[in-house]
């Protein structure tokens, strides 16, 4: 072949051949992902200072946290679907901008109701960051690079949850509660600066031709999620059997039924119901639900047990939480390395589910006079149960989906993730309150732990069945 004949093929080969793994998209997305869970876990620490400065009552003060969580849960799936249509980088950038503006508004709020509204707006932005961020990673990276990217995604999200209270506490001591939100705005400003470079480094994402944003479906879904999450949030305050809570649950059921009807009639629905008929995808989406019950509940309520029952101070209780949270720093990347070396990803996921059940059961060793040495291993096992699947399950689930629907799939996965966290934490608190009415806090805590272990075991069995008992392990 002549030099002239070979020349035209050289540029094409040059365009296809580079298999470089762009760093900037990963760094920017991870920074944004770190901010969101840090805000979720860290905002609660600022509530006393906010209440003092704004003279807020208990209900509006609690909605500083709840408004973010409800908005996040309501819009995660919506953003995922929108991203598939308008472009994932654009949707991610809009979400980051909304979050930055909302965080700045939170820092400047002079009234608790304005702060509640700003936190709800931040929740909408946070939903875009999680849905679009994971969809971008699934588009940009392949093979071992994708596994590592999602492992880092899971690690950073877990670290954000774990260190959020400590970082917020440090900002409160050094400055004021306003800086808890101002720091988020600054971090997202750096992410926004990186967006043009991210867009240039990404391949063109496939988009459905002629598709439009599913406004009717999105509206009905948001109504359903607002009713459902509000019922969960208010259940422990109003009573799970109260007319208000039962009415909210009934309303959410009607809205979800209407949503199903609407989606069946849409040419380009917000949620392709065919995804829910994919057993493997649905099974993988249930894995974070087990983590919500087995790990997130402990992350939320174990510090209270340590102070109430064991008599430790808040500082000592926080230090004792390290064995539970430390695995988030190590095990997601370890899982990615094991997969790269040929260990089936589903095997690791099954181990993680087993670790959650065994770890929660072993945490019943906790008692008023228990030593750290006795409970350290059960805490590590529980933390490993969450950490091994963190990120890994996202990559495995999105790999099963048409790339054109990656945003929708990521939105559904993260909706289940956060929604189950809200359900798990609310149910834990309600059941614990009910049990402590007739027995000691220590006894109630142990009964709830056995319940959590049972939930994790049942979810593990369901996941195993949906994944066909481990066949075609990847």
C-alpha cells in the first residue's frame, strides 16, 4: 500500500486508538459527589446554632435537613431522565450551579423558612449531581478504568457521609454555621470552572431522537415522592397510624399508580418500565437498600447509643465510630482491584450483603460496659458490607442498560438508594421509640439490631434470586 493510500486511515486510527482515561471529569465529579453527602450528614450538626441565630422552632428547624432529603429523593430520577435528553454534562453543570447558588443562599439566609427553601433547592441540585455524575462516568470509562472510577465514586460518597459531621463541627467552632454552607458553594464553584474542560474531554453521548422531557410523568412522580417522603419524615412525629401519615401514604400510592399509567402512554417516558423487568438490573438496585438498613441506620443512631447507654462523651463516641466508617476508605478500591484480577463482581456483592447481615447481628455484643476490642471487628465487618458494594454495584447495574438510558438508570438506582435511607432511618427511630416504652434502651437497641440483620438477610436472598443464583457472574 502506498503512503498516499495509507494517509486517509491514519487520522481515524488516531481518533479511535487513544484509550486514555481522562482525569479531570473524575476529579470534578468526585468533588461534587463529596459535597452532597457531606452536606446531608453535616447539616444536622449545625442545627443548634441555626436555631439560636434564627430563633427557629423545632419543626422548621428539622426541615433544614428534611427539605434537602425530600427534594433529593423527588428529583433524582427526574434529573437522570432529563440528562439523557439534554446531555449529561449540561444537566450536571446545571445541577452544580443550582447547588452552589442554593448553598450561598443558605449561608446568607436570615430566616429559617428561607433556609428551608434554600436547602430544598440544594437538594434538587444534589439530585442532578448524583444522577448525572454516575451516568457521565459510565459513558467515559470502560473496563478496569470504569471499575476504578465507580470505586472512587463509592469511596468519596462514603467518606463525605462519614466526615461531614466532623468537618461541620470544625467550621462551627472556628467560624459559624453559615460557613458550613458557604464551603459547599466554594467547592461547587471549582467544579463549575472545570465543566468546559469536562465537556471537551467527553465523547458525544447518545440521545433519543426527537425525545422531549416527560413533563407529565415528572410532575406526577414528584408529587408521589413528595407525599411518600413527607409521610416517612413525619411518621415518627405525627405517629405512623395517624390520619395525616396514612393520608400521605394513600396519596402517594394513588400518585404512583397514576405515574405508571402515564408512563405506559408516553413515547419517551421518564422511566422506561422495561427497566423494572430486567431482573439483574433490579436485583443490583436493591443492594444499596440493604446498605441503608444495615449500615446507614448504624451511622445515624449508634452515636446516640454510645452516649446514652455506655456513658461516653460525644468526642469518645465519635472516635469509636471510626471502625464502622474506616472501611469506606479502603474496601471500594479493594473491590475494584479484586474484579480487575478476575474475582466475579457478583461474588463480592454477595459477600457484602452477607457481611451486613452478620455484622449487624454481631453488633448485639454492644453493652453498657463493652470494651472497644470486643465490638471493633463487628463494626469493621458492617462497614465492609457497605463499602465492598459501594460504587461497584453502580458500575455493574449501568453496564446492563442501553447507554442512551444510563441517566435514567442512574436516577432510578439513586432514588432507591436515598429513598431507602429515609425509610430505614425513619423506621429505626420509630421502632426504637416504641420498644423503649416497655424496656430499656439497651434491650430495645439489641432487638432492633436483630431486626436489621434479618432485613439484610432477606434482601440478600431476594437479590440472589433476581440475579439467578449467581449465574453469569461478572
